[in-house]
C-alpha cells in the first residue's frame, strides 16, 4: 500500500508538470503555426511578383539592354533573394514545429501509459479490497449470529431463574451478551457498508481501467525509450503571455494630423514639432528611432 501511495504521488507530480509543459509547448506550436501561415502568404505573394517581373522581361526580351528589362531583372533578383530567405525561415520553423509536435506526442504517449498503469493498479487494489470486504462481512455475519444466539440464551436463562443468585448471574450474562451483540451489530453494519462500497469501487475502477486501456491503444508506447519526467523542468514565469501580440504604439503625429483643421496637409504636419510629412500619400508620421538616434531633423520627405 505504501508503494502504491508513493506511485500515486509521483504520477500526480509528473502529470502536473507534464500538463504545464504541454501548455507552454502549445503556445510555441501556435506561434510557429502562425509564423508559417504568414510566411506561406508572403511566399505566395513574392512568387506572384516574380512571375509578374518575368512577364515584363518576356515582353521586353527583344530589348534586353533597355531599362524596362533591366529594371524587371533587378527586381526579380531582389525578389528571389527575399524568397530564399523566407523559404529558409519556413524550413527552420517547420523543423522546430515538427520537433515540438513530436515532444507533445511523446508526452501524450507517456501520460497515456502512466494513466493506464495507475488505472490497472487501482483496479487490482479494488479487487483486493473487495476480497477483504467479503471476508470481513462473512466474519461479521457469523459473529452477529453468534452474539444474537448468546443474547437469546442469556435472556432465556434470566427469565427462567429461580433464585436471586441465579437471576443475578443471568443478568450479568445478559449485559455482557448485549454488549457483545451491539459490537457485532456495529461490525456487521460497517462490514455491509464496506462491501457495498467495495463493489461500487471495483465497478468504477474497472470502467476507468477500460477507458485508460482504450486511450492507451491509440499510442505506440516504447518501453525502451526514456520519456521526460520533468525532474528539472520549470516553465518560464511569464509563459502564459509570452506569445500575445503586442499592440503597436500609437503614432501621435498621425493622430494629431487627422484631428487638425485646415486644407494644407503639409503645413498642418510641419506645424507639429518633430513630425515628418510624406508627399507621396500626403500623410504625417513620427520619426523612427534610427532617425532620432542619427539626430536628423526631417521636415519633408519623398518616398
């Protein structure tokens, strides 16, 4: 029993850490899946752009030294380089994702195996408890009938006493028989309750074992593999919010620009200290950190 209690404690410890690690891993998996989805979209867009530049090159193949062909060629080379970078990232993320999914599968396999082992141990324990409860009930039942018979004989002796001494002795026997009967009766009640509980416990344990066995059949457990028991693992303190999307900081120049009155957008923008006006789309923005670090004071730009 002590070994079984220790096994349950160890199972709960490992299972708790395993679930914690699985939650952390699920966050990583979701992040990689999101990145791969974005890369897939970007790669598709770049491939379309490359196809468009190739069409321009084909249309101007007769003038390979012309600006249209050369510009398309240069743009295609730049796009191909970007595409290769995205494809390298995609391959790296897919490998990381595959490793994480494999770790998750190993954990699920180990958890299913451990749950099956614990369910079977609980089933065996329930069988042993039922065997003890049945024996205890039989002993209690026999003791109750014996006590009941002794009490009846003592009461009969008391009723048929002919002298004070006989009555006194019979009365003492009745008191002792009544005490023995009460003890036997309590024993029988407890034994009966234990027996009913043992039958219910065995039924529950059997059902749990069958469910664990059904789940375990879905995994290919390898007894020669060393599965992670998380003896030295601790989740990062902030792992619950590690993968939350950060809200972009508001651009004060852009917000104030939209709220200011006036038709001349350039003057509105430059009237705000440190803001940059974009002549192409007539927008207003704050300078980047690089621009601020360089000490540049830009009043007008063309992108």
